[in-house]
C-alpha cells in the first residue's frame, strides 16, 4: 500500500496575510475604545487600541513596537492565540456584529517589521548580572528578551536542534510556519542573548552548576511526550506530537497510511488529525466521551469538521490489531456516560460485549502531554505534577523561577500565557537581583 | 407618487437633479448617457475663452479608509473648441426636449465678448445660461471666474451685460470664496439675474505627499491651490444657501436658488430642498460613482416625500427655514442632558474619555451592583468574562451641561440621547436678557449676579 503524500498546498499557512487595503479597512473599523476590554482580555495586555490605531495611520513600525513591547512573541501569538476566547472574544463590536480581527492585524504589523529584519529593541545598560534560561519555548524566549532589555546577560539553553519550543515543533504549519518562530529567535539573538541549542539540563547537579555560574535561573521546560495508552499493540501507535513535528521540519519523512485513526479529542488531537487529513488520509477521531465533553475549542472542532475529519464518540480503543507488523485496525469498545467524575464531567463506562474493530492502517495518539518529569530530579516542589511556583513565579528553590506549561497547574496552557509568565518571572528576577548584591560573587 | 418636476425660473425639468457644470457635462455623448440614466438636467461644462488644461488635475481627500470625501481640482473651463461644444449642445437639446439644458459660460469682462457668446448659446436652443463667476484657479488669474465673483461691482456689471441681451433665464453661480455670500448675491440681483446657484468650489490645498514631500496634485514638481468640492463641503454649502434664503433682499427678489456642494444621496438633496433650494446640481458624487447614482436619488427622494406627505418639490422647499435663528434669539433657559441607554451601550467608554478629558467630567463608570469604579483593570482577571464585567457609563445629570459631545462620539445609533429637562427658569433669550440688563455684557460681577438670581450653576 502506498503512503499518502501531501499535496504542495497542504502544509501552508491557512489564512493569507492581510493586504495593506484590508488592514487599513479593518483597522479603521476599530473604535479605539478607552480602557479597552480587548486589552484587558489579552493575557499579555497588549495595548490593542493603540497598535490598531497605528496601523490605521500607516505607522506600522510603531504598531509593531506597541505589540512587541508587551509581547515579544507577537508574531507567534498573532497566529496561534485562541483569539475567540481572548482579545477578539472581548471586543465590543462582537456584541452585535463582527469583532475586530485583532490577531490578523497583529500579524500584519509584526510581520511588517520582522520580514524586513527591523530590530526594535536594544539590550539595556549592562548590569553585570547573569541569568540562565532553560527551555527556548515561548516562556523561555519571553523571559530572556525581557531580561536582556533590562541589561542582564542572558544565556538560553535548549536541548533540541532548533530553538522555539512548540512554536517550532508543535504548532502545525497551517497556523505557524517554522520561519516565524525562527524570526523570533533571531530577534532574541539581536538583543544579545546567547542561544545554546542541543544542551540539556538533566539533573540537580546541572542545576547547581547553573546556580553557581548565574545569578538566577528560569525554567521554561514545557511538558513531556504523549503518555502511553497501555493497550496491546501500543508499539504500533504513532505519537501525535511526532507526526506534527515531522510535518513541520521534515514533511518528506511523513509516512501516514490511507486510513488514519486519531485517539483523543483535544486541540492537539485535532492538529494531528489535520496533518493526516492534509496528507490525504481518510481521518477518523475516536473519543471516549461525547462532543460536549471534548476539550478542543468549539472553533477547532468546527474547523476539523470543515476539513472533512470524521468523529466517533463514546468509543474507547482497547487494542491495536496488526498483521505482520502492519496495522489493520483499532479494536474499540462502546462507552456510555456514567456519574460525574472529580472534574465534573460524566465518567465514561464501557458497554459490556460491545467490542468492534475500526479498520485502519495508521493509529495516532494525542491524549495530552506528560507532566514535567525533570522537575522531580531537580528537587523542586510540585503541585499536581507541575512545578510549584508563587505569584512571582519563584519555585521552592532560591534563585530558581519557572513558567509556561511546566507550571500550568490550572486552566488550559497556551502560548500567550507562557509569554506572560516569562514577563512576570523576568520582572521578579530583575527586582530580586536589583535588591540583593549576589552572594556567590559571579558578578562584581 | 410625489411629483418631482420643477419649473426653475422658467426652466422645466422632470426632476430637480441636474449635473453641475464640470467633467460630467463635458460633451454631447456624455450628456446623452446621463439623460438616459434619468438626470433631470445638465449644466454644460463652462464654455468661453480658449484654454489649455494640464495634468494631473485632481487631488482626492480620503479619511479613515473612506475614499473621495472631496475632490480638489486645478481644472479650467472646457478645452474643447467652442463650435464643437455649441453643435453638441444643440443636438442634445433637440433629442431631449423635456430635460433642462443649461450652458455655463465665462468670457473676458467685456460687453462685446458676453454678447457674442450669449447669441451663440441662444442659437443652440438651450434653456438657460449659467454665469460662472466661481472658478478659483486659473481663470481668476485671467480676470474671469472668481475674479468677477469676488468683486460685487464686477459681478453686477457682467451680469447686466448678459441679462440686457438675452431672453433666456440667467443663473448667476456664486463663489464661496468670499466673506459674505450675500454681497455677490445682491450684486447679481442688481445685474438682473433670474436665479442664483451655489456653491462653486472652495479654495484649497488638498494635501502634501509624505513620501515625495510634493503638493498634491503634483504637476511636474509644482502644485497650486485648487477648487474643493464633494461630500466634505456640504455643511458650508448648506450654510451659504441658508444665508441667502434668510436674506431680506434675496427673498424680496423672489429668485429661485439652485443648491449644490456635496450632494451625494437623496438625503443630502432633501436637506438642500428643506433649506430653500428648488433645483440641485451634482458633480463630485457623479465623478465618484458615475451617472447611475441618480436612480436612487430620484427613487429615494420620491419615497421620502410620499412618506412625509409632500406632493411636490415646492411643498418641501424651505420647510426647515422657520427653524433658522440667530444666536441672540436662542432660549438660554433651554436645558438638555445626555442620557445613556444601558441596553444599547456596548461599553466602548468613548463617551467617558471624551467627557472626562475634554468636556465637563460628568460621566461615571459603574460596575455590576451599582458601585462607582475608576477605569483600569485587575491584570489577574485575564481572558474570558471581561466583556460581562465591563463597567457601564452613567451620566451625572445635574452636572451635565448638555454639550452633546458624548452623543457625537458614541458609535451606537440612538444609544445616547439629549433629553430636554425642565431648567426651572423662565425662558429668556440673550437679546432679551441684554436688553433688560445691559450690564451683564460688560461686567463679570453683573453676570454672576444674574446667574445667582436665576439659579444657574456653572461647573
Ligand atoms: C500540538 C500542540 C498545539 C498547540 N497549539 C496551540 C495553539 O494553537 N495556541 C496556543 O496558544 N497554544 C497552543 N499549544 C500550547 C503551546 O504550544 C504551549 O502552551 C506553549 O508552547 C508553552 O510554552 P513553554 O515555553 O512553556 O513550553 P514549550 O513550548 O514546550 O517549550 C519548552 C522548551 O524547553 C525545552 N526543554 C525542555 N526541557 C529541557 C531541558 N531539560 N533542557 C533544555 N531544554 C529543555 C524543550 O525542548 C522546548 O523547546 C499547543 C500545544 C501543542 C502540544
Ligand atoms: C473637476 C471639477 C471641474 C469643475 N469645473 C467647473 C466648471 O468648469 N464650471 C463651473 O461652473 N464649475 C465647475 N466645477 C464646480 C462644480 O460645478 C460644482 O460647483 C462643485 O463641484 C460643487 O459640487 P459637488 O460638491 O457636487 O462637486 C468643477 C468642479 C470639479 C470637481
Ligand atoms: S497576544 Fe493573543 S490574545 Fe493578545 S492581542 Fe495578540 S492575539 Fe490577542
Ligand atoms: S474592543 Fe474592539 S473596537 Fe474596542 S478597541 Fe478593542 S478591538 Fe477596537
Ligand atoms: S460611547 Fe456609547 S456605546 Fe460607548 S460607552 Fe458611551 S454610551 Fe456606551
């Protein structure tokens, strides 16, 4: 059987950029609200009315600066933010007609400067203080940028080949191409941040070493791999994150069959299914509860339906059926909804004797990510498996801060929240460093 | 169905919508097409002395993405040979006997020159003559156009030269580039004008190009002042029309007035009619959208007249003039306050910032549960729910001076209303007050004494 090969248009950014005219018309629609609700609803509190006004006057560089001052990853956020839930969801024009396309306007302004390589920020007056940042996802980049702007000397460590975290490896090209994430890394380097890739923090000794060489450490570790399902035939299941990663950085290596089943119904599952669908596969998502308990955003679900992805609910996979190393089906059992569990959602229960096999040649799992395992090895206090932090994002260890997905014990994780964490931690680190003359004497 | 037909100083037309003397009336084939679309008349692009036009000629005004709120032109009169224009005018009139065909003319300030052109125009069978004393650029430097319109004596003399040799109705088209529009109007009447039309274009520099630093339009590296017209000039035109329609001498003469300047829709047209115009001309809107706009103009005006119970244009004409007053006759005791309808309010807080920064600080913000709050927010309250917890603006009515700024900035129609409230004071106008107590115009102490007595508190 031939693996499906993606058509060339399949992995391109979904929404075209605004033309200058479209941007002007849309920007002029904004009311320039006072004490604006969109600004309040953006987790990084970008001054949205101001940046939009600057687009309407043709001041694109100023607009980008307004955005990036509050959110160094404005280019990524413009593409990946669940704007319906955040800024655009709060826009007053949504009350009776269409809210302002804030995300697309943000992308228009930021792309304008980043495509031209314009650097808007300078490193601050050197303080002689050094900060290590581990993990180059949105949290790490945001913290690094803010610290560099304050004049601290920052080194960013990343275990992977490319920096950018999930913006580089995890967000499907339909939303964000790799280049966009890389432009943000370039902007960070232009601020004097040293980006050291293929360097992993693995244990407490490593952390202690960092603490001896740096005045503070910020951990933006993100989360782990997709957890195991614990069912027979597990070895044949592809990891959703891996599939997405391949579609981004090495699409030619993507090998999916003609009939793909994706297990899970969160946003990541939909992303993995979208990749399979765009690669030409007949794609079915199986979820053990119903449409109502799905964690994916409504607009994501509708997008998936629009892409031609099929869903089967109240279905629990119990075994991957394979013949001669080749998957032939996914054995499932029918479920029904029982009493609510601790999360308040009805608990799914298997219907006895309802086993059936869904014929397919590829199975992908996308049932969330593992909690940050390294945290235990580092000797950090945990909360629900995530790194415990206080309001300033300080961990239980002195001079160690953390933010982003690895601390997101409550609520859904998102890029923009990781960016805000980076800002909060940078401010806290700066305040702490400005107060105390470092004891270990790494700086004079 | 309302009857839109008019008889304007003897010139008859099936509707009051005429194309103004300008590029839309440059040639016979164009006017054929315009009449096919339903225009009631056309004032031919000004003919007269030989000229050469230049390129480019138009600068456009765009605001907030809205194109062409006005045109500024450095165009002269018709640059087509006189005999060609005259032949085409005759043809058009022959083919369209029911439409108004009026010829705009401009020649040197010389009775012989005027007499010659009048004779030629009469030979075409046209219904009337419009004297162009308006063009603010190019022609005025040659002693024509605004150079005549701006000097009442010249205006009277030139008009007299024409009216004394023609049987045709003579319309004098006034330039707005004067301090008092009534001065040239009086001069035109003294010269025997049968009708007036206004406004011609306003002197202007449209724009400076921020890339090239050139004045726009850029004519080979140079620019000059030009005539400004289009939707943006309507309020100026309405005011000048009103000045004429409330002027004793103009009223005594009984001459009809043709209104123009910024007419883009039937609604604009209705406003000109309500302030006394009985025929209308359109230029920029036709240049923007083409002749087809007249269909909605006719249809919309007719439907509105039916709704209002107006049978003819003359039932509409001047209906709003009785409301026109002078400042001295306005009631100082009238009190209005702004009232916000919370059901319509979308909480953009533009009224709040406008009142707070630049008016009288009488709008407060109230959170759910009736607690007065300051603007600003708790950064920990991210994401959803912001829209539901927005504070609502409420006017502190006793402190509201009724300036109406908030009404004007509110983006929602009918959300803020200026409501009349009893002021508890006896009605008095400034004219009455100052007649009774002349000292209030001279001394602040007297003014304050009066305010105390009347119970007027100023914040
Ligand atoms: C498939 C998928 C789709 C998503 N789509 C969206 C979306 O559309 N919109 C949205 O807002 N959010 C989305 N998210 C969530 C979003 O990507 C994350 O919330 C965000 O990237 C978190 O940023 P972070 O910096 O905390 O972590 P990450 O982006 O995960 O970055 C962590 C980085 O740390 C590195 N690292 C980890 N441990 C070490 C170590 N020991 N030493 C050195 N480096 C280390 C990792 O290699 C990685 O580069 C999505 C997530 C996934 C998985
Ligand atoms: C490009 C242009 C050329 C004009 N040429 C003449 C002209 O030759 N004679 C004239 O009397 N008025 C001329 N006008 C003025 C118009 O007739 C009219 O008075 C003015 O444009 C106001 O009407 P509007 O706002 O509908 O455009 C011209 C206007 C424009 C825009
Ligand atoms: S960062 Fe995200 S939430 Fe904030 S304004 Fe931009 S698109 Fe909206
Ligand atoms: S709420 Fe909407 S209209 Fe108001 S400033 Fe924000 S984007 Fe503009
Ligand atoms: S301007 Fe109008 S819509 Fe906006 S807050 Fe005020 S009353 Fe409400």
